[in-house]
């Protein structure tokens, strides 16, 4: 099978969408399928570093986003695209964005009669804070735009059941399947359980709360810092490690100073993948305060490392955490969030049991299983086209 992924973000950019593309690509190619990726170029990155030659990746001219320079906007123009897709002879086009290159993929799918799949990775209306003006109007426009795009697809994929329900309520009438991005479980074996302690001078007796993700407003990190301050009042031998980068980093560092907790919070910045898995392995609890996730892929990765998860009950996170078994889903209140963290920090037996449960439950998040499920849907769409 020949599969074309159309995406508005790709490596070296780091995000859940990029990770999903990488995971599914690896699973498909390991089964003998071919994946072609149509994504943005990152000229500044490529000029600074010697990047390996990429097979089956088509890069589009891109420019920095005006309100967020770390993000790249691809220019959806390519006179050769239709002939390239015909030459490749794609069986499926899978869009990973309803905008720019995703929209371009949809157009070529329609013109060439290729089945179109779209994964609704993101609650796009939750990101209007990156718009400089008219945010309320922009929010309504984005909801309508995403709904209309979904309804032009042969199949829509959501990473969780709450998002599927949300799309139906939004007016999506296209078929929807729930297929999360799975976890490559082998990646979390043979990891270093003392990596953070060695590299960031964390004492053996200190408990480690971990956050992994983009350091942006949509991740609700000020909430986490304020909850952590209250945790320290009860369990002072605790550190919070924030792995990732983003536009809020300087603000959050200043907030740590204002809250008088800057010596208890470690910002690692962006880390390569092989170091991130060591961060998971050397922490005690995964703290995830975001309320804008469609899945929360990092929650599955935390569980694969045996970390109990403290998350706010919202959309995708509700599907990823078994409350009271491998973590806690809290109200969106500092008191609730803080109390559930303390419940684990002050009960070693509960922490140990939830860690064991998290590791056990991660077995049901295998990337191999979800890749097979996605391929079955592709095959059915191709079969339907031939009838």
C-alpha cells in the first residue's frame, strides 16, 4: 500500500502530531508499506545543521509564523504536486491538518479519486491565543472550518472517544473512528532510572514530578506551578522537572521566582528523544495539567515507564488515565490537583501499586495494534472505491 501523509508540521519540529506521524510511519514501513510525507521545510534548522538525506519526504517552502517564530507556515503551492502523486500512485491520502498542506492533500485526493482520511489531532480553537486579533471570531471560524473539512473526508480519525463525541456535536457527519497513536513499548525498556538525578543534581531522597510537552499557554503550566508550590508546603523534598521548550518558558521562569520555588523547578529545554525516555524512567509521578488535548500521547509514554499520572479530566486525557488505578483525574482546581499529588507522595504503597498498574495498562496502548487497525480502515476505503 502507498500512503501519503500531508502535514503542516514535521521534524525537526517536536509535537504530538509529529510523533504520531513518526510512529505510524515506522509501523507501516516495517510491514512493507510505503509512506510518503508532504510537509514543511525548516530552512533555518537545515542551514545550521547537517541533516541526513530524507527518502520519500517532500518539503514545501515555508516561513516563520508571525506570532510564534518557532512554528513554520508551509506555502501550499506546488505545480508538480498532482503529477508527483500520480507518479507515486498513492492508494490513500491521510491529512494530519485541515489547513494549508492538509487542504492541499484533500484537493489532490478529490481530483485523482483517492480516498481521503483525516486525523483530528488538535482542538484547534484552543490555540487562538496565538492569533494577534479577533480571537472570538477566529475561534468560531476555526470550528466551522474544521467541521467543513471533516465532512469532505471519507473517514475521520480521532484519538479518543470524547473527541469523537465533540465532533458529532460540532456537526461532523463523516464516518469517525477512534484510533489513538500507540506507544512503541520497546522504547521504554532498558532505560536509565537515575538519569535526571545524575544530570540535574537531584538528591536520591527527593521525589520527582515530571512534565513533558510544549511550554505553551495551552498546556496550563502556570496552574501546575501554583499547585506545586502548595505541594512543597507539605512535602518539601520534591522537585518538578519540565521537559520541553516553547514561548512561555521565560514567563514561567519568572513565575517560579515570584512563587519562590525557582530552586525546586528544573527546566531542561528541548531534549533529544533518547534522553526524554530517560527522564520518564527517572521520575516518580507524571503531572499533566493540560485541558486542550485530544489524546495526550505523553500520558501513554509515562505509563509505559511505570509513572502514575495526575491529569485534569478533559477530552483526551479522560481516555488515557484509569482514575484510581494508574493515576488520578482531577477537577480543574488547585486544591483537587494538589491533593491528588499529595495522596501519592505521602503513601509509598499507593505510589508503588499505581506504578505497577500504569506499566500493566500501557500494554493496551501498543503502536502495533493501532497501526493494524488503521491499515484495516485504509484497506476498506480502497475496497469501497473499487466497487
